[in-house]
C-alpha cells in the first residue's frame, strides 16, 4: 500500500485541493498535534540529518535532497525506535502511520521514512506547495521523534546547519 489515506481532491472543509495538498495539510496537522502532545524533557545534544523532496526542474522526476543538519539539545524524550518492526507499509501509508503516531512512529527508522516520502511524491505528483508542506511535516516528525520540537517556520529560518558539501 503506497497511497496516503489523506490523498484527496478536496480539503476536509470541502474546498478543492490541488494534487498532494490535502495529504500534506493533514500531515502538517498531525505533526503539530504530535508536537503539542509530546512529553518533556530529555538529554544531551542530538544531530539529525533532515531531507526533503524536490522536483527536478522541467522533468517529472522527484528526488530526495539534503535539507540540513539539526543540532540541538532535546527538550522532549527521544522516541526513536530501539527495535525495528516488520511493518508492511510504504509511501503515503507509511507517512500516515508515522505522523499519526502509529506503528511507523515506534517501529520504522528515519532511513525508511524519507524514501516513503519520495515514493508518495512519485505516485501522487503533488504541487510544489504540496511537496514543501509534506517535506516540512515529515521533517517536523523526525525532529520531534529525536526530542526536538520544530515548526515549519523554524525549518526555513535558521534552525538547521546547511547540508555538508561533497568534495573540496
């Protein structure tokens, strides 16, 4: 199963939703809900690589690119999986489970979350706004699971160290 349960051509209020935007909006709502429900406090500094999905200009190709590194002192408990479960979800369905605090939250490592986001983008073909919001929601969820609360605003306004450059 790769589609998101939230993929729809309309927002919950009934307004038309461009491709991918209903799912992305719901994922942002779920990430915000998880952020408000999270327990407090935690421990030492964490370093978390965050990615995002981007559409290659003038193509129909999507790819994962480095967004930057989050280096911060957690203010919430670390909830990253200690054991890996065998969850038979992928794409949007995996992101649904992850951001809703389901089995993917407790049993799927970050390394599997990012490709699921890419798979969702490849099958849903979201608008640029949908891609950005979906990438923000997953980044917020990944950071939160590491004990660091972030907002979409923080992601684009200095909370991350720039991606490391390859080569010289």
